[in-house]
């Protein structure tokens, strides 16, 4: 893939939000949910297209484990922005349950619900076993689970008269997206003609290969005539580069704690990360987050355009982890400003 494959301008594509409902040090899940709703209401007024929530489990910094429930809360507090999952980890659930949950959400908030699906557990191995019960289940059966789910959502026909029914769910138009951090879901999404969202915010090394695989494997379907790819990216914006880099240390600490296996709520920013990490840890975290965009409005606009030029994305999904809610809202406000400028 060439270094520059797109002539699109940032202002010409949709922007969306990925939220993990972060829990900060000294706070709790209830406060996190209020902050997420406030952010959703703000980005809705700024013209963002989607607000997605991610399924993670047993993480003290993430409150979005009951993803479907939280989607309903956010959709109920907004009026037009699409709300969905980024994603539901399908092997953790019976497909019928997901069909019913999202059928319920679509019935309550028609035309506004997205169903993004992943195959990873979104948890450590022990928690994944508690979620999935069957220790033999590891995501390899994702294509079969996906087809079962899609069958529940299709309109009922005479041929399906004896089939298990998802009520509500069947016959509803709930867009399904496949999410991935490698080429597995990229290939599957392409073969099925479904939209694809790549987790570039934590898997930067595979972004371009996965997009290339998706586009190469794409076959037109009743859903899409041509590929539609969304790319996730970490953005930490502030009024100056210096302030943005300081605020981003909360995000660095979160990944440092993952490397150490020492999970904590989102920590306050610090003046000097070198006082916290070893050289090896620094290299590990920076490699994982090397695609992150951190800086002032000028820096953020330039880097977002560079990302769009390199990937040819049809949509970008912004995720931002900061300690103070006001700083996170301000970061999205800056993104909105540079997007339209």
C-alpha cells in the first residue's frame, strides 16, 4: 500500500467517538456514566456521527462492561447521534441474547443503533472463562456465531417458520460492523460485504495491512456496494502542545499499568513519565501508542490529515482518555473545530 492513498480532506469525512466510560482515581462508575452522557450530548451538537461504547471486563478504569445497558442510557439522553457498540465481544454471549438486546434498543431508538462486533474476550483469561463458561470457546467460532446472529435479525419467512425467533429483533435494520485489530475480521468483513472498523488506537502496526486485506477481499452485498472502513485513533488535544503532552500522561500510565499487570483507575497527569517507567517499559508503551495524536489544534489537524492520507479511511473514530472530564470534553471540542476548519 502506498504511503498516500487518499485525496480526501478531513472536513469531508464523518468523525465518531469511541468511549470506554473511564473511571478515574477517586471516582466511580456512576460518575463515569454521567460524564459519558455529557460528552455524548456535547459531541452530538458538534456534528459527530456515532458514539460507540466498548465491552471490557474486570478493568478498574473501564465502566462499559454492560455495554448494551449503557448504550440505552446514552441513546436515551441524546436525540440524533447514532449510538452503538465498539464493540460487543460476540463469543462472550449467546447470539440470541444480543439479537434481543439490540432489537430492544433499535425498537426504543429507531434508526440510531449500531452493532459493532468483535471476537476477543475484552478481558483477562480467567475473566474470559467466567464469561464464556465453556473453556473450549476462544473466538474461533466467531463466523458461525455471526451468521447465527444475522439469521435472528433477518425478516421472518415461510422457510424460517420453525426457527428460533428474536423478538424484538427479527426484521429490524440494525447495521452490523465487524471490528478488528488484525486481519481476521478484516478478511471476514470483506467477504461478507460488511463495514469494517479497525482498532488503530492500540494496534498501529496492523492498520495498513488490515485495511488492504479488507479492501482486497471485499465483495459487494445487500449491505454495501463498496468497502467502508473506519479507523480508530487516540487523540489527546489541548490548547498547546505542552499541555496536551502533559494530559496524555494519564493515558501513558494506563498502558504502563497494563504492561505491569497492575490495573488501576485512570491516574492524574504527571510532569515526568521518566520517573515512573523503565526504558524498556517506555519503549513498550510508546510502540503500542505510536499512532496517538497529541498536541495543539494545529498539530492535531495536521496529524489527523496525515492519518487520513495514509489510510484512505471513510470515517475516523476518536477515543480520548484524560483524567479530568473537562479536559476530555475540550479535546473533542478542538477536534470538532479543526475538523470543520
